[in-house]
């Protein structure tokens, strides 16, 4: 990738080094136990898929990919809805980020969704390096209090660790001031349609060639019913365990179960019959009409050709 | 028809685009990027088109597209324009505009497809993403730009042979699989089971209304065609009568010894009526067919669900 003339050499500022391993371990330990002071980060799955995709397409020799996060922010939470990758060059002592590109892409994205703003940036990889501090500084010029997200695509701990941080000043005022990244809680949120899409995508994991076709209508109803059946059988086995004394009874679970049973509507048999029949009649009538219309246009087609 | 591959990123991006920018019956569109591998299409990325707003008169679509593709090329994203996607409202997408756009795409790249994303059907429980391509016969006709009845009759195009559906297969890389696994473990979003919802009247009403509109349009077209046929036959009759009269007059004049009347150009006197273009009728017929198929799929699903509910109720009472 050629170095664009618009890249800037960010001046190196002293910062606490995070590449020594005990500190990193401490940081990750902190991540698990600390109460987090900072906005809640809500991530949509499309952002993660995009990050993984840009990682897969990275230039040869680049060990990680960085990019901008777009989304909306309010007082207590930050919602990340989109992202794009930014070309950058990283070596031992300097980092070059194509800022022109980032600005350009942001303008283009703004044309489609004017409500999305830059809320931070992401990097693939496990650690936060010194270069991250510099890049973070650049992003603090673009957005107030940007968040930094790391996605571990190298799977160092056998899992794709997705973390988010916000930076804060630390150190002795007046003397060396450093930057600390405090971790934030992450929540995955989905739109309804997104969740349905992800459901389908999950099924590709099952097939060996990682492929999946989209299924037909009745088959979908059957599989949904199958899932509910599974859930019911899990519940039933739990209840039997509790009744036979194998498992301790839990009051909250019991309350949920009672809620569930009460939700089943009590309808008399005749009412249910009449409701069912009228619904079935409606559907059958519509099917008949649809078939009739199709026959009609087929006939019309034939007549015209005569 | 060979199925083509699509990655999970494209699916998620299309869903998000509609969800954020396309509420109501507005249509959102975007471009599909990918590559052709051993004459199999693989769609690997996509980007959305902004909505057309009135205050953006000087917005240049082509420039936006060029800039976007140039930028994406910098980050190694496939920049081959292999198709486009569009959202649809209850299945109404068979229109002249779609035909024209798809024709221009397919003219450039043979394997182009248009992906139709149905958000309303997806919200009912299962992802509805369909891919279509123009049939080769239709491509020929569009190239000639000749939509008269004779040309269409020669090519034997019915409304069923306009668009052919291409099966889609979702293919993910291993890393995406890891991501999906991670998401499943960590996300606490509860399943809402919209697929098992029993209410159907709202959806049926809207679908039937759209169907009625189209059928009205169809009947208008049929009336137009019938009047044209009638005019044509009437004109033929008039031509015959005129010729006969001429013949009679000529024989009379000959018997009287006068020179016969000059032959006049028949065609200039009786100009044939303009044949109505058949393309619109074909499009409407195709759209009506699409509506009917969607309605039938929907009713079959609901009938299944109702029978299930009946079985459950009978079981408990």
C-alpha cells in the first residue's frame, strides 16, 4: 500500500507502557472484577462482522487492522452501529494513519445515515500498545471521549475477546501525565430483524462446508415449533428433578413457571372452535382467490398470443 | 441455475440499512460488491445508497459510487460491481425501473443479480432474501427495445419467464464462525418466536389490497388491448369495403368506357392503429403472480400454525 501524502506523523508522547505482560494480565483481571465507570457500550453484530472481514483482508505484513466506529451516543450509553476500516502503517517506532481517507469515508457514510457520528475506533489484536495511545489521541480530536474497542482475531485465548475502553488521564499533575484505558461493559444488542438474520447465520456453523441455503416456509414453522418443544422438555426435566428432590427448588424460577402457565388463555371449546374455523376460512378463501387470479392471468397470456 | 454465495456481512449490512434508513414503504437500495469465481458469483460486501431527498438536488450518484469504490479498494475490499439490492414492500418490486437497472447491470456483467430483501416477511420470523436475474429471452428483448406484441409473441415470453430466481447460499469463513459462536454464548437477547405468531389478518389485508390495485391496473391494460384489437379488425373491414367499392366502380366505369380511377395508396388512407406496448402488461402480470405466490406461502404457513394450535388445545382440554 503506498503511503499517501496526507498521512501525518503523530509526535510521540510519553505514555505508560502496556506491553509488559504482568500489567496486561492485571488489566484483564481488572476488566473482570472492576465496577466500570463509563458509558455502556452496545454493539450491533454488523460491526463485528465488518471488523473480522477487514482483518481477513488486511495487507500482507500488517499484524493488525484499525478503523473508525460510527454510532450514536447519549448520556449513559454508546451504541455502535457501523464501522469502516482505515489503512494505516505501523512499525517499531512510528505509526501513520491515513486521516484523509478516514475523513472522506466518514463524509460518504454521513450521506447515507446522517445521524451516525464518530464515536471511537477499533483495533484487532490482544493488547493495547503505545501506538494505540497515539491513535486514540487523534480520535479524541474527532469525537468527545472516544471509545476504543479491541477484537482479538488472533484468538490468543481460544476465544474472540471483544473489549472496549475509554481513556482517562492519570499520573501526577504538572509532571509526567499518562493515559490509562479503563474497561467498559459491552452488551450486544440486535434489532428484531437482525436477531432473525443472526439466527439463520448461526445455522451455517452446523454444516461442514459452512454453507446454508434459505429454507422453505413450512419447514421454518416446523423448526420453530421444534425449538419450542426442546425448551419445554428442558423445563419439564427440571421440574421433575425438583419434584423428586434432586435439585433445590428456586422461588424465582417457580414464579416464572406460574406466570407461564397463567398466560395460556382459558377459552371454552366452542369459542375456540369458532375462532379457529373463521381463521381457517379466511385463509382458505384468500388462497382460492390467489389461485383464481393466477389462473386468470395465465389465461390472459394465452389469449393474447393467439 | 447455479446458486451463488453470499457472506454474513452482506446479510447483516442489508438488514441494518433497511432498519435504520427505510421505515415505512420507502425503498432502500445499495450496491453489491464481490467477484466471480469459476463462473460462480460470490458477494462479499455491499454499501448503501443514500435516499433521494428533495434538498439534495445536486447530489451526484455516480460520483458517490466512484468515491466509495475507490476508498474500498484501498482497504482491499472487492470492488467489482456485481449487482444491487433493494428492499420491497410486501413483495412489490416488479417494475419498469427494476427492469431497466437490472438490464444495465446484466449487460455489463452477465452474472449480475438483484437481491430483494423483504423486511416485513423477515420481521415475521425468517430471513427473506431472494435473488433474481433477467432471463436471456428478456435480455434480448430489452436490447432491441422493441416491446410490441409481435416481438414478444415471437420470443414467447410470458410473465413467468421474465425473472428467474437464483438460489442463495450463505457461506462464511472460519473466523466468522468463531465470531458467531462467541455471539451466541455472550448475547442475552431472548428469542421472541415471531414465527409462531397466529395473527394473520393485518398482513392479509395489506397484501390483498395491493393485489387488488394491480388487478385493476391489469384490467385496464386488457381493456386497452381489446379496444386495439377491435379497432384493428374494424379497420380491416373498412379496407375491404373500400377495395370492393373501388372494384365495383372500376368495372362500372369500364362498362361505360371511361378510364378507371387511379389506384390510391390504401395504407396511407387507413393508417393502422398504434399497438399498445405489451411490456407494462407483462410487468403487471408478473407482479400479480408474485403477490399471489407470496400470499399462498403466507397462508400455508398460517394454516399449519392454526392446525398446530388446534392440536394443542384439543390436547389440553
